[in-house]
């Protein structure tokens, strides 16, 4: 099951004697090596090799809303977020099987999605096992957002706040946890990308682009992949095959020989700029997707929804070389 590696107290004790009291080193003539030993480096590498997809969502110009609207936007985000996960768990039986059902009778055996969410009030960062999970999450979030903006969801709140716009980013990089907080390049770069975008797009980093390239010959091939095809990807190899044919599996068909009007209808990806990651530069891509999704239990009814995320504006996001 997906998890993020911890910087444990045991590791801190071994590296730095962090459990020694007092913690102030009083013996000035005692020398400490500035470099890690091979064993210490191996301990650190086991943590930093842990990579995860990070979805960033930011409500555009939140700070410019008047106070009487701004103060309730975090509540609106929570409502959209909760409904998104409710819909995901009812409509993606295979892909999200590690997250359990809506009514989870064995919560200790499943991923707790809120435990992997970092709230920023006007949005947040969702840590997920793979970029495929990230795309499904964004498309479902965009569906609930569309219903809200169309005055079909939380209508009394919509009357007071009005329509909102969001921007999305997805990164794939190091993620680790210290106590109850998450850190790592995946979060840092995601925030950097969101902060540079002024056009409410869906931007992905080079690592996400390359993940799809090496596993599906490119993100555009999501238009033709089935769940059986995803089973051939290493991250999904251990998933339970029984979930392919039970419950509802929206958007991605069970088998490639099935015919359905639902699915990804268009995917465009374009390189638009670079951001710096430590001592290297990462290419950033603009992603636009449109999908026709058959949702069960969308407000207690079945519904086929066409939803788009991102846009085709290719204006760059700046170059960290400058």
C-alpha cells in the first residue's frame, strides 16, 4: 500500500544523538564529521528515494476577495474536496482500491486521503501514489467545481460568493514526512509552479511528463489505455484484478476492446518554460484535457458529464535561468 517515508526519531537519534539530554554539545574539543558515512547515506537515500505525485490546487486571486467572501472560501473548498473524494470512491473501484469504500469497514487497511492532504485555506496539496491518480482527482474536482459555478452545488453559498476560478499543478518528486508534516521537492516545486501561473492552467513538471512517457509512451495515450493496460505498469501490478469487473470504473474502460462514448476526448501537452529544482532546471508543460465521464451517484443519480481542465494558452511561466 502507498505510504510516505518518515524521518523517524530513531534515525535522528542515530545520526545526531537527538535523544541525548542536554542536547547542547558542551565538549568543544569533540569533533564531528561533516560528511555522512556510507551507512548513514544509505539510510537517507531510502527516504529520499520515496517519490509521490503531488496535486496542487489554488483558488485564483483569493486574497483579493472582500472579507465577507474570503472568510468562507476555505469552507467552500472543503465542501468541494469532500464531494470529490465521495465521488472518486464510488466511481473508481480499481484505481482507488487502496483508499477503501465510501463506508470503510477496515479503515486501518486503507489509505486515509485526508492524512495526505496539506491545506492552504484557498486550496492545498494532495499527495497521491501516481500521476494517474492525480489526473482522476483533478478531473473529479473540476466536475464538482463546474456544478458549483453552474449554481447546482451549494447554491446558497454560491449566491454569496459567486463563481470561482482555480489553477492546477502536478509534480512528481521526493516526499517525506517529519512528524505530522510533509516536506520535499514535490511540494516545493508544485508551489513554485502554481505561483508562477497567472492563466489558471493545468501545469505539470518534467517528472510527470517522463513518468507517462516511460510507462504509456506519452500522456496522450491515456485516450486509448484500458485498466488492463494499466495493470502492466509496475505501480499497478499488485492491484486486485477482481476490482476490474466489480463496482463502477468510470472514465477508463476495463478492456481496450470495449466500446463506450465515455473516456478522454482530447489531451494536448506543450512545453512552456522551466523552473529550478536545486541545481537543475525542470521543463514545465501545459496540459489541457477534456473527458466524458459516466458518474454513478452524482447527487443520487447517474450522470454523464463532459469536463475540461486547463486551457491552451501557451504563454510561458518565466525561466529561472533569468
